[in-house]
């Protein structure tokens, strides 16, 4: 019948809980055999596993409420509640935002870099570019250190971050035309390769940043630095003769 009588003294039972990767495993371990008898199944004992999903969480940063507000205004990063309290949804939205704009670490903490980037993007008014009614216009807001692309007067590529000329190398405002494009341009003065180069004035142009774009103390030598994904996107859109409009002035220059 598959059932047998065995002797077992249940003097002690050791409860072992093994936890790993968000899972809890509960196992009963029998003690030594003794005089007492009971009927048990011949089927081997198996572990009872209790699963518990690990809750997504991030630390709450100094600028939690401000970042929540900016992300809600910008849109596109998920549901956020503007209450200054970190939640799983807030955490996911902030991480997504940090990943998009190359903020390291992308851990969901609303620190000064995340706050600064979100504030600049939220303050950017695309209409100030006064883009052409037809064709493409590459827009750069020097004041907010942001850039975007317009097509036929409408936003084609949403605002993203940039880094322009530092003090002594100020990137000037004005209207220009793309006049040279190469996927990889060598800079003689600074001895560095400039990926996705699109020149629009003298030795100034769009190109992929060669350093961490969020180092506030840094600046370019007049060029418009872009994150890798943005530089590639701009290069794909760009053509010789397209308009580049720069407005405002970088603070401190």
C-alpha cells in the first residue's frame, strides 16, 4: 500500500529558512529516532517554498519632490506622484530618466545632477527657437544647455542635454548652416576624435561628447557636445545646408 510504520522521536525540529534572490525556502529537519511510533508516507519529504517578490525601491534624494514635478511636466517617463515620497513608480520613472540622459549611477536617487538636468529640460521652451516653417532646424538653448530638432515648425526630436563652450570659448548665439559632416573627425588642436561631426561655424559643430557630459565644471571649446545616442540621431537627420539656430547664452560665459 506504500505505507509503512516507522519509529520516530520528534524531540526536536529544526526550522531552516534559506533566503536568496527574494525567495524564502522553509525546510523541516527530523530529530533522532526513538520509541514513539507514527504512520508516515514512504514518499520522500520535499521542501516547502514560499515566494515573495522583492519590492522595487530607491533611496529618497534631497530633490525628490522637485524632480517628481519636473518629470510630470516633461512627461514620457511613467507615472509619478508629486509628494516628495519615493514609491516604486517614482523610482522606476527616475531610473528611466537617468538612463535616457546618461546620468550615473541610474539608481533612482533624486540628487543634484538629476535635479539639474530635469530642471533645464522642463524650462526649455521649444517655440523660442523660431524654427523655419519648412524643413529641419537644429535648435540649441545655450542658457538651459539643451538642444532639439524641429521639422516644419514642429518638434521632431525632443529636447535633450548638451554642453557648449566654457568661459573663454563661448559658443555664440546666431543662425548658421551645417557645412561639413563626417562620422569621425580628428581635432588637430586637441588631438582627439570627434564622433558624428557636423560643423556649422568655423571650428564649431555638433559631436559626441568625449567626456562625462554632466561634469558641471567642464565645457567644450565652442562645440555643441551630445550624448552618444543623440549624436548618432542628429547625424542621421543632418544634411549639408540645414539650419542650426543657437539662442541665449551659457551661464558663466
